[in-house]
C-alpha cells in the first residue's frame, strides 16, 4: 500500500437553487478541462457520501488523472499521476475502494485500487501481451475478483477476470462482435451473477471499433456467472419490450435490474414509460417511470429510489420504485451531445443526500452535485 502525494485546491461554485424542488446545485469543478464523474451505474463515492471520484484530462486523446472532490470542505484534490488508456472503472460494493485499469506500455496492464477515504493505493501489474480492459469494470463484494471486457482480435470480445488475491488474469467468457459493448456488472448482493449487454446485429471493424452499435432488433441483456458459466437470457428487448438503450444497473442488493428502453416513437415511450425494472422471478420487466423519455438511470443503494436524466430537456428526475411517483430534482443544462461527458449520467450518493452528475452548461464539462431536499424522497413514497 502507498499514499500518493496529492495537491488540493478550491474550485467550488455555488449555483442556483432549483425552486420547484428546493435543491441547491453546486459546481464541484471549474478548471477549463474535460471533467467527468465517470458514469451513472454505480456511485463512485465513499460509504460516508463525502468524496466523489472523477477524472480530468486536458485533451480528448491524452492521459488523464484521477481527482477527488470533497463535498464537506469544497476542495478538489489530484490523487494520481497521469494515466494512459484509463479504463475499467469500478467501485467495491462496500463503497470503500475505487478500481480502474490503465496501460503502462503496449504489453503491460495495471489494475489500480484507491481507498476513497484514505487515498491508500494498491496496484497489480500484468506484464504480457494479453488483452487489456476496454469498457467499464466491476468488483466482487469480497474484492477478490475484478472483471472487465476486452477486445480479443478477429472481431471477438471477451470477459476478463483478474484474481487480485493470486495476481492472475483469466479469459472466462468470449463472444463475437455482438459483445462489443459488454459493460459487465457483478451483482453487488450475491457477487456471483454478471450482467452483460448484448448488442445484437452490431458491426465492428478489425480494431474492434463499433461501426454500427446494433441492428434493427436492438440490444438486450443476459447473465453469466463469475466463472463465465451458466449463461441465461433475460426478457429485455424484443420480443418482450422495446430494445434496451444500453443503460442498466443492479438495484442495490435486491437482485433486480433497472434499465431504460428505446426504439419506439418518442411520445409513445413517454406515455407508456421507458424506465423498466426486472425483479427476481418475474417473467418480464414492469414500468416504473413514465412522463419523460429517460436516458441514464441509477438506483439508490437501498433499492427504494431511482434517478435518471431525460431527453431532450436534460432534467434530473427522481422517483420511487414503490409508488412510481416522480419529481424533478433540478435542471442539468447538459447538451446531450456526442461525447459521454456532455450527458448528465446522474447517480445517488450512498446516503441519498446528493445526486452527482455531469454538465457542459458552461461550454466545458464539469462535475455537479445537487443536494436532495429533506423530505423530498420520503414524499414520493407516500
């Protein structure tokens, strides 16, 4: 373990109070760079909901550094050196450790874990020409296994399992081009099932880059286990529902899955509801969010509430799984342009007192935090 040298500064900007909900909005970053809070599927925060992990880079193709924002003191701190090909972001289910991968050179991959509160680091180095993590990562509750997807060449993709106790790497599952955007997510409750995104009828080039993300049939989701066995299809996408958008997450430790669907007429999806949940043992998903065209959802760690951005208004909407009631928390001002850091990707802090999101409302992507007004979520369950 090591504690890196780090520098702190104050970039906090107090923004507006969104009058309809009473949510106070804060801009956590102000440096003119690409600031990204990573993604919405899980909260990249500590268990005490004080610190937010994000990355910053000064051009779209160069190296990035990891930073930490302190919601209590309003400070931001750089916590790593410049990292190349930063990939595989993950959080331990106990909300204590942040994980990622990066490349030291063409033949060396390094897995990095950071204790979010203390900033202690641990690194595992894999020095060979094996495949490197490509998209998001995930970690088992005991932190023994770290999984991520990788491009294997010849238009094939795989799921890598890194055994962090024994410093080994294993290809546990592989598929053709239709697993080009797997986003593997380990069930934080059981720690056995891995959710995989299936981009049906996609087209990739020889480098594994998506030429067509999916075909007319659209995307779906399936499960494998931590050993790459026990493949199980799920009733997501055609013929059960509209195709998944590719934005899905586990609902805390309940075993349920939350996802948005797309592919139909906008107004119809708004009316019918395009935010769905599949509960354990159910034959098909059920609608939990109507009235907006939802994009990127996240579920609270206790499984009671969800939050999502919506298009085209870019509002941040919170809702109750129990009642289906919703409220607009705030306006993000995001442009929803091509780069992912122009999409809000909101997520709850573990204590549900904050919603963290990204916005390019200033013309530069920054990380924002909206304080959830006391009583707002409880009112949605009444």
